[in-house]
């Protein structure tokens, strides 16, 4: 009911600002954009994002909703900017409803209340105050249900530019591309021409309610699209890359963490953008392609991905030694497409004759499984792919240098040959000795 009143009042005020009705002419689209389109902030920082409007023709009102990633950001407030009050125009403004659980700001509405007043110069419609959380990454800022009205109360053609905010650490440079523009030309449904009676009885609302003053600020209910306008819904921006870094707590064993909620995955757990994740020390990176479905063992979407040092490590196989072990979680998380992981290791941890191998622990079988990876012993990196999460470990083991196997075989052959030859010589000497003793005994017998 409250939202119906807001929508009705919004259209009523725009209709009351009509200067002169006449045939409509083709105009340039009105640009509605997040400003700045991208920015990088530190964890725990409070900052402001604006919604900037560049009119393509005279306008008298704006409304929109906004979504953001609550794992990365907390919305604090929405305040009116200078767009609609240019030239001394009076305005009616509703700051909308902030939901920091769902990651939405619903029902932000502004309209000019001064009859005969409208604006055609660009300006900031609203300023949104956010505080970043301690998880690093990129939150998309996607607008929806955007309507810009002209002085006649009709929706104008608009173009949308969404934005993003990077929560990162100093020294980490991120260059997302959040400027995908959706050009939308809404075609309004048949709208009754405003008349003098429309100033007291708002016809678009489902339940006509007389409005006695424009200064009342009702609290809007969940978004409802006015029947007299067409909602311009932008296509989600799928081109930015999410950069993952470590949490700043020095005592935490957590190396990587990312929220996979609103703006990163859909309700089925399918990634809406590529993810390039890395630890703050740069020794571990992970890449997941857009379109990959990430679910738990029950088939439900997961809320986050983490990597931390493993505290309980099963015994390593005989002949191997542990370099490092870590837990990718939540345990049992699966991916419809393989996750590519790159590990960097200290070359000094591997003495001459040793090489690194990657393993994961198969809890069902109670043993370590080896993973085929691309090892670069010059740069000290190993790249491998996984399709599920468990305990992973980088181990080292002894390696016989190339060619030494054949050398060792020839040595054994020579040794065996020498032994056999020695046995033959010894046996020959024994037989010869016996023959000599026999001949001597026979000669002695004959002489007697």
C-alpha cells in the first residue's frame, strides 16, 4: 500500500510539472551511471558512490533499485544529490529501503514538486554511503528498475552504466571493466493524459489515495513497477574479474576468502564472472571461469570459498616429506569446471635430487592421491587443476638424476659378471688342484 502511494505520488508530481503538452520528439537517451564507475578502497573504509544522471531531454523524476555484494560492502545511507533541485526546484525524495542481508537498496525515488520546473543539465541524483568489510574482492553495483520521467509523467529512453568497488590491499592493482552499457528504450504502456483532476486523485495506483501534501516521506514497501512506465533492467556486467586476496588479520590462518553471494553467483551457484583469486603474499592463485557451478555435497550453492593452513595432516607417504599443506573449503565443495591453482614454492626447500609433487587426501580411501601438475623448477611454481575441495599438500621426494638409472644397471651387470668370472676361476683352480693331487697319488702307488 505504501509503495503504491509512493508510485502514485511520483507520477502525480511529474504530471503536475507539465509546462505545455505537445507532440513528442525523438531525444537522446538519458544516461544513468554509477560514479565513479570503479574505485578501490581499503578494508573497513567508509566511502561514497553516486548515481549520476545526464538528461537527454527535460526530466522531472528518477527512481531505481541497486544490488551489491554484502560479503564485501555494507550500505549505510542514501542521500539526495543536486540533480532535481537545480534552478531552485522543490523536490520530493524517498531514500529507499536498505537490506544488508540481501544486498539491495529498494525504492529510491525523487521528483520535482514545483509546477513548471524541470531539469536538463547533468547532476548527481543520489549519494550512497558504504563501508567496506574485511574480505577482499570486487563488488558489482548493479542498478535495476530504473525509470526516468519527463515533465509529462512518461518514461524517457535511458542508457545504464553499472559500476564496481574493489576492496583490496595497498600494492594490489585491479583493473576491472565494469562499463558495459545497456541501451534501453522503454515504450510506455498507454498512459492517460494528465488533467487537472489528476492533481488530487492519482489514477496509476491500485488504490486511489488523495495526497494532501508532498512533504510526507512514506517508507516504501518492496519494489513495484508503475503501470504507466516501463522498467529498464540492465544486463548484469559479466566482464569484470574478481581479485581475491588474504584477510588482514595477522593471527588468522586464513589465506584466501571470497563471498559468492549476490552479484558473484546466481541462485544456482553459477559464477556470473571470471574469478582470479590470489593470496596476499602472491604464492597461491586460483582461477575459475564464468559459468562454473559451485555447490556443496548436497548440491546447494556455497556462500564462500576459503583456503587456510591445514592444522591436522595425515601421515605422508613413505619416501616423501611435507613442504606445505592447506585446506580449501568448504570441504566437499565441487566445481562443474576444473579450478586451476598455481602454487609458488621456495626452491631452497628442495635440496638437489628432490622434486615437488601435489597431492590431496582421499578421506574415503584413507590415503594420499597424487595430482599431475605442470612443474617449473626454474621459477618454483606448479600448476594443477582440481574439481573438488579437500586437504591438499605440496610434498617433495627423491629423484634419480636422468641417465643414472642406466648407469646403475650397467654397474650391477659388471659386478655380477665379475662375481661369476671369479667363481669360474675359483672352481677351475679347485678342479685343477684336485687333478694334480690325484696324479701325484697315482704315481706314488705305481712306484711302490
